[in-house]
C-alpha cells in the first residue's frame, strides 16, 4: 500500500499518513487491528498497482500532477476510498467495502470473503461447528503433550459430566503438558516456534552438538526464548533481557537465568535479549558495517513485519542517508530503506565476526574496524527510529518493539500457526484480536496464560 497510500509519490515525496487515513475510514477492518495494511494491499509491487490501487488512483484528484502534495493527498484519499466502496475491482463478485470489512483483499480475485456459515451435519463423535470439549481434550493432549488419550483416559474425561468440570480439567491438563519435554525440551514444540527467529545453521554451531566451524552457540537463543514463553515469565524479555538462560537435563528439562555465560560476550549494559546474542551477531551482522540484515531479521522474527514484503514501512524524513554508499537512494530502493536504515542504526556498534573482537559491543566500531571505507560511513548515528518512534540505542529499540501491538500480534500468530496449522483467517479474526489484546493487558505478556484463552476459542475447539 506504500505507493498508493503514500500518494503515488517518488520516495522523496512519500506520504506516511496514508495507512492511518485508510484505517480512519475503516477502523474495524482486520487490516487495521493493531497494525496497518501492507503495500501489497494496493500494489503488485510499487509503483505497479493492483486492481484496487488502480481504481483508487482515478479518484485521487484526477488531472493534478504527481506526486500530490501531502495536503492534497490527505484531503483526497478518504473520498476516493468511499467512491469505490461499492465497486468490485478484482471481479470476485464481492464489493470492495465488504471485502475490506471481512478481511479479504479487494485487489486480489483469489482472496474472497469467508462465508461465515458452517454446514454442520450429523457426527456421532463431535459437535460439528460448535466448541466441543471432547474434541479439545483429544487435540490438546496431542498438541501439548505429544500423545493421544487412551481409551481409559477418554472415558474418565466423559464421566466428568458437566461442561464446566470438563473445561476445568482441560485447563489442568494444559498446565501439565506445558511442563513436558515435548513442549519445552530440546527440539520440542517451543523450539519449533523459535526456528524461524533463530535460523540455526549446524555447520557453524559451537558448544553442544558443534559443527565443523564452531562460531557461536544458538542453543543459548533457544534457551532464552523458551524461558520467556513458559511459566510466569514475561514474553517481552526475549528482546529485553540483560541476563542469559542456561538449559539443563532432560525429562524434565530445566532452565535457569544466569548473569554470565562463557559463550556470550556482549556486556550487561548493552544486552537486549536475543537481539544481541552471539548467534545473532555472528549470523546476521557477520562482517557488515551497517547491519541491515540483523535489524530486518529482528523486525520480521519478533514483530512479524517483513520489509521485503513491504510490511511495517514507516518512512523517516530525509532518509535514507546512504552512509555506506550502497546506492539505497535509488528510486527502486529508497521507499524501503527510508524505514530499514533508521531501523539499523542502533546496531552500529554491535560487532559480528572479527577474531578476538567478535560478538561484542564496541564503541566506535566503524572507526576501528572500517578505517578505509567511505568517509561518510563514520557519520552513521547510533540513534534510530522504529515504528515511527525515535530511539537512542538498541535497548530502546527493544523496549518499543516488545511493547508494541505488532509484538503481541506476532506472538499469538506464532501459536495460532503452530496449533491450528495456519495464520488467523478472516472468520477467526475476532477471536484472534481478543486473544492478542488479552496477552498485552489481562495476562501481562504471559504466554502460558494466553494459551488458556487460545484453546477456548471456537477456532481451536470446533471440529
């Protein structure tokens, strides 16, 4: 949506208020529940527009030269949205406004609104299309304990009688399974959730199960992630922890917070959870002067915002500066780098691979390790911007990220995908929004408490 909702402008004339204007017009749409539409809402790839974007363009002050001024764009967009509300721009027989409200895409004929109707029918075992505690009990033991209930267990469950007693028993079983090695042990379900965040590479792993070129131990990252997602721990500390976590034993596997680990070398004053682990710095900073890859991976892994897919773009005025002379001011690059580069600046002094100085916070890192690079590189600031908010360093970056709607949405989405096998669908959106909002508020970022909500949803419990 960037080019369209940013005014069909060149990057220098981008209109960052566009997504907000869209969400002001459609505040209850799933695309605006704690986040904003991606550029692909209106584009194939900027500046190429999809059917919805092309239809909107015709109503944005036709005849005026492009790019529109900020004032003209802000004035024209709401009327343009209303003007095509009843059109079917993608030809799927659903009007644009209905698609927007239902959560499908008005510019993609393959994306259609859910019917919201369940066929039902006779089933001797389950209440089809209704929350069924028997179904939930069987599913829960498989998902969280890794076993199916025995015949005797199932008969004992059914003998509990009332639905209230059955639901209370299900909650007890969930808490029991959340202590199991299937859930929290080495290579358990929580490790599976962490895979795309950590992105392990066995050939360069150090420590236990070391590879051929042992550079850093990513088991430390799995340990902190698992700790943050279990018991009464705060899920945000996967990004904000100043401590490390040590894993011990098996069946049961235990985790304990510690102040130091021989495998971790960033000093306590500059630690930000898994954002500054030895593995993150080795794998994502590596030999890079400006660690764009590290910043974009953290943004994608923990906030669910993929800049490569034009998600989470909050253009910063007068950016990108192109301190490292990589050509990011080019028109085809600047729209994304106006967000990505300020996101990356707080990684300025975190070093990746360079012998004895590897995986450390080094004041004046660029001056020390890149003395012969372009002179403007040394002007790279440590201050940056994330989600439109300025930050002084990576610790503030982590605080703003972990307290954002995006973090809560991404966290619940991880478990939704794990347990239901897919991201929330439009018909599941109401329950999904209620669940991630409760994670932030009622449950104070305790994942174990959130999971009790998730297994009570119709999305999880209706066969």
